[in-house]
C-alpha cells in the first residue's frame, strides 16, 4: 500500500523558517516528479514547487528565492525548505508524487501557519 507521510509543519513567526519532509513508502516503480502543493482556506490548491527525477526544479513565482525543494531518491523522500516565511504562506501543504500519467499519490497534508 503506497503511503506518503509528511512532517515538519507548524506555527512560525513571519520571517522564520520551516522544513517540510515527505517520505514515500510502498511505492512500486520509479518516482518521476515530486511536488509540493498548498491550499489556503477558501482558495484552490496551488502548485508550490516541483523536482523531477533528474533533479530539475521549478517554483511558483510567489516562493522563488525563499523556498527550496529537494529529494533523496535513495530514501524516496522529498523536502521543502521554507525561509523568510510570510503570513500569505499559511496553508495546508501537500506532498504529491507522480509515477506515471496513470498513477500518482497524495499525502494527507501538513498545516503551516505563519503569524505576523
């Protein structure tokens, strides 16, 4: 049974940092892209950052220069280092992995709250 377990969320003051982790287990096949999404109350879920199997990264404009996505393929684990956090970054952050166009998985979400 495939499972994604996120950790590292919490409450932080504006300007602070958090590091999210996403550990994948029970995955059959190679993981292609790994992504972080977020969803704020009353908002649509949005893509925050992506890292491909080859290590290429892409970021939403709102987090460029502040967030860094990375992955450890040997551990099937992905990270999101978030620096210079702003209240607008408050959301539930979701881990997402893509095995193929027919198979992907989502984590349960972890809350990040940034106080002003």
